[in-house]
C-alpha cells in the first residue's frame, strides 16, 4: 500500500506545484512577452479554465475506462504541455499550452481520489486520502519558493523541471500501480448524463455536494485575502507574509500525515463536527488577535484542522458510489473551482466595502456552519461501533 500511496502523493505534489509555480514568474513573463499586469493574470487563469472545462466531462468518461491508463495518458499530456510552456515564443502560445496543461491535470488528478478507495483497504482509505492531500499541501507551501529558486536559473527552468518530474511519474505509474479496470453497473457503460443523474439520485448526495461547495466558497474567500489583510493590519512585507504561509502549510502537512489515526480513534462524525466547530471559532477570533505571533499560531491550528476535514469530506463523497468515483472526483473539483471563483469575488466586495477582514472572516464562519449542518444531516457518516451494535441487537 505504501508504494501506491507514495505514487499518489508525488502525483498531487507535481500537479499542485505546477499550479503555484507560475506566480513568481509573472513579473518576468510580463517583460518577456511585453504584456500588462491584467494580461499576465491570464497565464494563471488559462490553467484553471482548462481544468474546469474538461473536469465535468472526463470524470464520467474515466469511470468506463481503465483508471491506470487514464492516469498515464493524463501525466504524459501534462508533461508535454508543461514542457512546451517553457518554450512558448509568444503570449498566446503560453496561454494555449497552460490551458492544455490544465486539461491534462483535469484528466489526472481526479483519478487519484477515485483510485484510493479502489486500491486501498477500507480501514486505510482515510489515511491514504490524507497523504495525497499532503502532496497538495506541500505544493501549496513550497510552490512559490521552488518557482522563485528555479527561475533564478532562467524562466524556462521551472517548466522543464516539472515536465521531467511528470515523465518520471509516468514510469512510476506504469510499473508500480496495478491495472484498475472499470467497475461497471450491470456490466454496462453509461453516458455522461446518466452517470450524473444516477449519482445525484443517491441518498445524501445533493446535500453532500452542496455542503462541499459552500465549504470551499467560504474557505477560499478567507484564503484569498490572507496576504491583503496581513499587509493592511500588520504592515508585513512580502517576505514576512510568506513566513505566515509557511506556518499555514506546516499545519496542513502535519495534519495530512498524522490526523487520520486520531479520526479512526474517535470516529469520522465526531472528528468532523469537532474540527469544523473549532475552525469556526478560530475564524471568529482571527480578526481580533493581538499580534503576528498569535496570527501564526491561529493559522497553524486552523490549517491543521482543515487538513483533517478535507480527507473526511473526500472519503464521504467517494462512498456515494463504487462505479462513478471519477465522476465524484471531477464534480467535487469543479465545485471547488466554482467556489474559489465565487468566494474570492464575494470576499473582495466584503473586504472593500464592509469592514475589511472581519466581514470576510464572518462570511467564512457562516459558510462553514451551513456546510457542517448539511454534512451532519446528509446521512453519509458511518455508524459508530456502539450504534452498529445496538442496531444489530434490535
């Protein structure tokens, strides 16, 4: 199991790093292509648009294909288009290659979440989800520093290094992961619409996906304005803000590796409820903490909790269907990107017009509370051992 999960960790790290590595390159790319700040943002947006455009289609299709083959194809495409980004001779070529890199990521990353329940023993699924999440968390923490360091040798180098890592992963997937043939209901492949129709008719699915969307909307609303708030409230420069992000990432990484054993001891339902409740309390208090040391401690604790909550959410969603796991992963990712877009837009309006970060934090609190209520009433949480025993006795 360790080898398989290790490959999943590396896949999420490479894909996640490619997402964040572009940020420090934007000033250089503006000069290379002679574009404005507004136009440079499309280098980031093109990747997200490519991901979103294909995610909802590829997910259902992949449920009818061998998941290993889909992973290999996606990683090859990801490596090729990322490599081409390093040699884009003009702005529009860069936009095109970033778009198709996002498309390739949409093919690949949902397969990780879908493959874990298919390959990992049931009692290890949550831990495996946490380790895969750690790949994203580390990428989120180190993506910008890695990009800055590699870019010191030339702006093309980060793209080349990521593409080489992608091709190495192609070989690891080919030789270390088993074949994952599709699990078909009644031996039949269903159309994309039939996959979604069947999934959303599953008891609890509508509430679970709505809860996930609301959670990500609040989560990214607050996340988007961390740097702005720290600069305005505490007069921090870019380097000091980066230090706060290191505490944030450290909490997320440690949680991804170690919180699963805690969840298994006290149960998913209690862990989720307590984690969400504590996160709500931290967001309520965060705008009023007296100093930057307390801010770092608060963000460490907050993202430790989020590192525990996210694998539980993904695990609950994946148990909705054993035949549509790619569909589930892709829909969840699409909702995350939609939540990111809506959440950051709402946060911008709130921050500018109604009380700064206090209103943004309050918005996150409301979203987390609504998400908690919906999840707790979805009927997806497994029975506790005591409840299962009582049910059998009855």
